[in-house]
C-alpha cells in the first residue's frame, strides 16, 4: 500500500520568523514573563501551564492592542505561499499544528486560504485577565501536558497508512518529532534532532522545505532517510 504524505507544520518560529508569544511578552513586558519563559524552555513546567500563566499576566482590556501588535509585526518566512501552493498542487495533506493562540494565528494565516485544518489553542477575554483555553489536549498516550498536543494529532494519522513529517523549530515540536517518520527542523528543534539522532533535514526557508520534500518523494513514495 502506498502511504500518503502528511505534513504537521508548526506556526510560531516556523511559518513566522519569530515566536509570536515571545514577541507579545517582550513588547508588553508583564512582570515575571522572562522567568516563566525560561521555565518552559528548560521543561521545569509544562507548556500548557507556562503559556496559561504567561497570558494571565496580561489584562483582557488589551485584547485589541495585543491582536493588532501580533498581526502587524508577524513576518512570514520566505517561500510559505509557494509551499502552500505546492502542497495543494501535489495533493499533499498540510496541517497547521500550533502552540500559538487563535486570536493571532487565524488572522495571520487567513490570506493563504489553507485547505486543511488549523490546530491551535483558544482564548477567552471575558474576565479581567486573559485566559487560554485548550481544545486539543493530550490523549491517554501523552503525559506531557502539552496544551495543544501535537502527538495526539500525529497519532490520529496511522503510521501504516501515512508518512508523517513534522516541520518545526521549538520545544513544542519535540515530542511530535520523536514519533514522526521524518523531521524538517531549525533552531532548538534542529539541535535536539541531532542530539537524539532523529531522522531530519535542516531548513531556513520554505523553499528549502519544498526542495527536501521533492527530493525525498523523487526517491520513492514517502520519506527516504
């Protein structure tokens, strides 16, 4: 049976050149954000706990200002539009699997008119402080407390029928990379792929991603390591 290629593409720091959550925190600078970010990166606290605490530092009254800042300051990594077109033309399943938040992920991606679903965290501005909601939590196989559980989504595509490729850059992509068939990585994730000997290729732009996928598909159906 020929396996179908499915791509699980991160958003912050992958589709966008910088991490939007970090950019928001750096700009609005609520007290304590730097310590919380360090605890997330060093895995002292879970991603869900950390991201929830970060946004609880900000008042809901800033909703419009924060959203506007995120959308206006997001820089899309070169080649993403062409990458979306390539996936559409080649009938490659492209899923956005983001640890980001709906209020900035959706408007930033809207111009690309993506065919597949966008998985990300939700937000609630109805109370005094911003509350993050978690519509895609961990299944029984994951105890990482991800918040937006990428491994749960990856597992929903059975390995017997799909070649599963993660595209990402950060700690939020690491658990998914460990169960994927192949990883296209940069930054923190690239170093972890090297350390853990995960099958991977590095990328800088989405032109690189297209080239990697084309080269692998040219060798055989699916990923050749």
